[in-house]
């Protein structure tokens, strides 16, 4: 029964249609994650969503410059580098969003006067970049062993002109959409940590996208759990 | 972060091992580490792994006006970035020496050797040429950055396809990848850098030093060569003095190594080409080895969003309606407007504030304080009215200084002049002024 749904969803995904909020048919693209692939950073992860790929490296808790130190918690820094050209304002704004999400979950008070640096490198961008960055950052923080109160994941939804909801859109779908909404959700109660939206939508559409993102986040968290189970299966 | 210094015992250990012709990873003196090349879904994107050193390369193109003194040639731009994830010591502003050295070497190797035909990048002479931009990002630093970067650059350039352009008289048509297949760049030869590390004043030599070996080396010799045994660039740094036959020997070794590496590159490019033509899966997702325990894949997952509408309606029904916000704009002067009242003034009682001002400043301070308090008072009056209120912007210098608890009776102006006329002020204020003058 599940297999049928699988192939059905694949076919529909191939055709490239989204789904109406009423019927099932939204799907997340193919996911892949590799952890601990870099030798220098304390933790690293490469997260792939379809053709979008982001590499994250985490250093921390480590020495912090006196000018940046906070007396009672860790200083979290996020650096996002685009693939082509120099980083600009869009990267700065994404860095801030990711940093706010990480600060909400990382237990910084366990490591005061230290720095935790998350460096993200865009390896390829084919839609849902911010969500992929959030997922890569979370996996890298887990790999580095940074204490967190919950895991977090990013999910992107796009609303096209007739109100159809598409989860995990490709760049083509994002361009043609009327609104693109990205949410960061935590793993404990699937509460909203961060939201970044672009475009025009009504408040009922916002709540629908949020509910859809919460449903999608279950899959992402299951993916996290299974990948970590695999990793620690031989110890 | 500061670079952790290498301990003396580690340094001695490495040098003694090199003297006995042993390397820590078990390689021979002239052995290269394993080179692994993987391609992404876009053309011109590749990741090269030289042992654990990892470099990401991406080529992009853009139509621009040519340089004035080279009107018929395209422009090449190389940029190597040492990402902060490559090593903890790579902070912006801290690695400038190394960065400049690597970038310059890369430019000499690729641009000055004329490996890419820039004449073929010209579209309309003097007006439009292609600018090819190669961005390299070092992702992990385990020694020998320059070799990995040069391999990544040349692989990315060979892999890249630029959009097809056709010129008919005055008309230039740029075809999208859907309309016409993109065209590869015209590359004459593939220069590849080979690094040699020297130890004990040139006595011992190692090819492809890793990070530890680089830390204890005396000097580095980099030879960029192509498979036709033509030297494209040669650079010796570190101040070591090499004999002529040492350099010649190194160039012979480089010739052998470059031939092997070029063969590897051509095979990788051919494989990728074949996979794309046959319609198989390509990209970084495929290069993640399935057998690794640290890697995990999940196929497309369908999400059931059938109850999304009902959930949303529930949430909206339960939520409180948004509070009514009435915004009445107030226009202070042309160009300065105010919407809303803001929070209560938390500066406290400004009249009692112990500001240290000199005489001239003293008056200003008082006036400023009053103005600030005025703002708080006036707005509350205005808020009840509907129409926007325009305050007088006449240039009269008359100022009325008001007590904070009384309603404003006169409209006061913004004074921008440094010299302020003593307006007919109320007595308590005058007294205050005198006090400060006494101070």
C-alpha cells in the first residue's frame, strides 16, 4: 500500500504538479546526507535535497575573540558563502535567520565565553536553499556534538497563482510561485522557530502552509533519526 | 582562531621520519594521494578531493564589454577562496598572505599559459565578449592546496558549457540551454601544478606534502606543466637554494605525475559525459557512496496534506482577531512624518538630569529636553484627531519652553542655527540657566 503511494507520488512528482491542499500528492524530493566528511572541522555534514546541496562545517565550542565574547553563553556565528561571486546582502540576511534558529536550540549556557561557528557553503542551488542550509546546519551541529535542546529542520512551501501548495519546490517552481514560505520547525513539538516568506498570501494560506510544513517535518526528522541510527549501529 | 602551534616533538618526529624516507601516511617519496573528482548537475561544477584536501570549483559566464586594450579577447577571472571551514585559522583578514600567493600562482598557471582560447570568447569585437569566472572554494585543508585548486580549475573549465551565441550582421542572438545545446570552451592544453616540499636545506624532497609535512618544510617548489611536458609556471618559495639538477629532476617527476593526473581527469570527464548522454543519474547525490555508514539516502517522500485546510481553519477560528490599529500620520516638516505614538519615554525626568554642559551647550540642552518632552505631550493630543496635522515650519527663531505637565499652547519650531536667541522663557527655566552658568 505504501509502495503504491510511493510510485504514485513519484509519477506525479515527475510530471511536476503540486497538490491541492485537499488531496494528497505533495512530496519532498530525494534526500541524502553524509556526516563527518571533512577532517578539519569538529563537525561537518553535506545535505542534499534533490539537486540542491549545501555543505556545513562546525567549529566549536572554541576560543572566542574578547570583543565578541558573551560572559554567560556561547557566541554563535553563522557564515554562508555562495558558490559564485562575493557574499552579499542576501547571504547576510540568511545568515541572520539561520543564526536566530540555531541560538534558539543550542544550549549556549553550557559553554560560556566560547564560540560556535557554523560555516555553510552552497554547493548547488536548485530551489529550497534556505531549508537545505538549515538541515545541513542541524546535521553538522549534531556531528560536532554541540548540546542542543531539540533538533530543527527547514521546510519550504510555494504557493502558485491558483493557491496550490507545493512542498520543497524546485527553482522553476519557486520562480513561478506567487509566494514562497520557509519555516524552521523544532523536533520536540514541531513548533515554529523561524519563518521567512516572500510574496503575497492570505493568513489562512499561511496557516495551511505551516500545517503542511509540520507534516513534512515529520519525514525530515525521521530521516535524521534513521541516518543517525545507521551511523551509530556499529559501536 | 589562532593556529595551534606545532609541538617540537612532532616536528622532530616528522623530520626524522623523512630522513629515513618514511611518510606518516605510508606513501613513497614521489607518491600522490588519491585523487577523486565528482561533478555536479550544473555544467562547470566539480569537487576535487586530493586525499582529504577538498576543493569546490564552479565556472560561470557573463556577457560584458571587453577591456579597452584587448577589444577582441574574452576576460578570464579566477578567484580562490579559503573558506572558514577549511581550517580554524582561516579567518577573514588573517590569511591574506597565503591567499594572495595562491591566487597569483593560479592566475599565472592558467591565464599566462594561454590554456584557454580567449579569442573564441569574443562575440562582437569591441562591444560584447564572454567573461569566464572561475570560483574555487577550499573546503578542507590537508595540505597542497595549490595542486588541488589547479586540478579543480582545469576540470571545471573542461566541464563547463557556455550558452550558444549567433551573430547575424548587427543582431546577436543568445540561445538558452533549452533552445540550443550549450557549447564547451576551447581549451588548448591542461596545465596542472605539482608541488615539491624540501626539507633539511634541500636534502630531502617530498611530492604532494600533506598539512603536517607542509608545516615542517623548509621550502616549496611548484611546477605547472601540461601533458606535452611544457612548463607553464615554476615558483620556488621559502628561500631554499636548489641546485640546477635538483630542479631538472623535479621537472621530470612533474612530467610523469602530470601525465597520470591528466589521464585521470580525461577519464572522469568522459564518464560524466557518458552518463549524461545516456540519461542516467548524475550529480553530487550519486557520488555519495552508498556503503559509507555516515551516508544515508531517502527517496522521494510523499506527504499527506489532506487535512491541512481543516487544521488551518481550526487555528484561525481559535485565534484572537488581530487588534485594531489606527494609524494617523503626523507630518512634522516636509520629509519627516510620524505614525503611531511609540513607547513611553523611558529617559526619566529630563529636567533633573545632571548633564555636564558648557554655557553654550547648556541652553541647547535645555531646549532639547523640552522639545523631547513636547513630542510626548503633543502626540497624545493629536492622536484623538483624524486629519494629519502640519506644524508650522516658519523660520521664526522664537522659542517657547514649556513645562512637561502643561498642554502646549504655542507651536514651537525646529531651530537648526547654532546661535539661539534667548526666547521669552519662563522664569523657572531662566533660573536653571543661571545655575548652570554659575557652574
